C-alpha cells in the first residue's frame, strides 16, 4: 500500500523528479524567512521587499490553480507568501503612519 502511494507520488507530473515540485518547495524558505522577520522592528521592514512578496503571492496563488497538473504545493506557498507579506506591510504601515498619532494623543 505505502509502496504504491510512494510510486504514484514519484511518478506524478508534479512529483519530486520535476522542477514543478522543487521550485515551490524552495519558495517556502522565503515564507519562513518572512515569518522570522516578524520579530524584526517595523522600521527595518522594507516596503519594496514586502510589496514584491505580497504581489508574488497574490498573483501566483491565482495562476497556480489554472495550470495543469494542479500543484497544491505551489498554491499553498503562494498563499503563505501573500499572508506573510500582508502581515509585514500592515506592521510597517501601522508603525509609519499611525504610531505617531497615537503617541501624540496619549500625551494629551
């Protein structure tokens, strides 16, 4: 039973013998690094980097459902990239545009 499942995965058009398997697998490193960067102070977060991560995640989440064969690893990693990018952007925007107003209001 397990042998046939392994063989089916191994011989799948999006299996480990193809770039369709390894490209999204390496993209998980970007998502994990973005999660690790959430401990970084917001002033050290880069707008261009996070916009690129978010846009890549959003665009490829959509297109990964259109390609054949369906590559759910590609879809999942792009949803994760979009989510982590949006989270980092909201942290940065909150810090840059809303934290000063709250500090002024708190002083009054």
